[in-house]
């Protein structure tokens, strides 16, 4: 039997030592393509071991490292390996502690990486600086298709930086920005990018707090968008009221893809 998927999630005993043992074992393994280690207490030491695996294993395509208390030093090591990796297509780093520093390191990796198509960075406290760095990388990256930036304390500055990147990026199709802190009323660059019909087909803005006024300006921007097929506005902190509902109604009447 050939083993292609290994899932050790929710095993706190793995830890850094277990990660090193796994990395050593998989360096000579060419059948495992999917490794999941969610909530395995890897910390930065385990992240270093996973970075070595990314750099040297040529069969691993999907790696899940969510919720492992990995901070900027560990994220930087993973980013260093990711910069030259040619095989990894999906990477889940959600629910760690990359911070803006880790975001900068990952941005440098994305600027040169040519294999990654899915990257989940949700809940990493990236802030505006981290989001802006990722946005800069998106201007030159041509392979990433799905990016998760939920719950990262991204405000208007970070959102507008992402909007600026969307003007030139033509590969990103799925973007999640749920549970951030921006106001769409002050995010003109992002709204202009949506209006200009970028490559996005799916946009997540759930659990946001931009309220009825934000919904109105979003609806106006999307009136001329011809690519978006999915828009998630569920569980908004400030409920959609009559004016927002009417704006969405007009949007759906005018937009032929949503």
C-alpha cells in the first residue's frame, strides 16, 4: 500500500522533536503528498524542521501547519524555504503568530515562488504592514489563486494596498478578508479595483463591521464588475438595513455574474 496522506492533527505530543523526526523520515519519502499537523504544538522549532522538509522533499504538495504557535522566527524559516520550492501547491499557516514581521518574510517568498496556489494566513495578526507586504508580492506573483487573510486586524491602509495589487494581479481568484477592521467607506482604492473587474471570482467579507454605508458603496463598486460569482456578507457586525438592502437589490439586478 502506498501512503499519500498523513494526518497527525490534534496530537500535542508531536511537538518540535516529532516534527524533526517526521521531516527526517520524509526527506527520503516520495509518496506522501499531503501532510497535516494542525494543533501539534510545533512552535518555532517544529517550523524549522518543516522548512527543511519544504526545501528538500520534492513530492509534498499540501502542508497544513495551522494552530501551532509559530512566531515570526519560525515563519521566516518556512518563508525562506518557500521562496525556492517548486512542488508545494497548498500551505495552511492559519491561527499562528506571524505578525507583520512574518508577513514581510512570506511576501518576499511569494515574490519568487512559482508553485503555490493556495495560502491560508488567517488569524496571524498581520496588521496593515503585513497585509501591505503581501499585497506588494501579489503584483508580481502569477500563480497564487486563493489567499486567506481573515482575522488579521487589517484596516483601510492594508485593504487599499491589496486593492492596488488587484489592479495588476490576474491570477488570484479567491480572497477571504472576513473579520477585519477596515471601513469600506474609506477604502476607495480597493473599491475601484473591484469595479474594474479583477480576476476575483469569490470574495469573503463575513463578520465585518463596515455596516450599512459600507454595503452601499460596495454594491455600487460591484455594479460594473463582470467576474465575481460569490460574495459572502454573512454575520456582519452592523446589520444590513433598508438602504443597504436596496443597494444590494440594485446590484443583483444590474450584475450578471453574482
